[in-house]
């Protein structure tokens, strides 16, 4: 049974709030958000897939990855890790980049705070995404971010059961 995803948009604060509960313990869910070989299994909506180029999971480290489309097209992104509290929370700044990791300054970055909380049903994951402006937030939503991210979160649920 697929659990519902909360996806709230606050255009006054340029923030999206996402919440989903997984029926697995915190350490397992944490691993799927922090280990590239596990992230690659679910990050990104089908038929696209994620392929990590490099990941250095530590404060100040970077996760550099490609989203690969059904026709072999590639879009590159990187997330620079901020504070990490093991099995509790982490934040990162997300940016579009090229295959070498050079950030594309034409696309503003977004700041993500991801929280993991043990609950009776398993693990509650909360994601707060802060955009630099209302325009950027609207552009990301127009590009299909909400639907794509929900698909990815549901793919993770299929994997961890």
C-alpha cells in the first residue's frame, strides 16, 4: 500500500515542503538518501535514471550525478552537503552543472533540508526546499519537479517495501 505524499507549496516564502512515511527503520531509509549505489536505484522519475559520477558524503562534500533519459540524453546536477546529523537530518545546496561538475550559474541553486524521524509506521521523511525567488520556484514546478520528485519517492517505497 503506497503511502501518500504531502507536497505543499508556499509561494510567499519560496518554499516547497514534502513529507512521506516509509515502512522501514530510519537507518535503512537514511542509507537510501546517502549512499550513491542506493540513490541511483530511485532518484529520478522513470523512464529517467540516476547515475552517480562522484559522491563524497561529508559536510562540504559533493554528490555529482547525471539524470539519463530514455534516449540517452543527460542532465547533470550536483548537491553540496552542508550540515549532516547522522540518521537525523542533512542539508544540501542543489545546482545544475556540466559533466565535469562546473555549476551552471544561469540556473539558481536551491537549498534542501531533509529530515528523518522514527514514527510508529517506520520513518517520516520531510524535505524542505527553499528557492531563491518565486520565479525560480515556479520555473522548477513548470519543468515538472513536483510530479518527478513524487515518482522518485514512490520508487523508493517500492524498493524498500
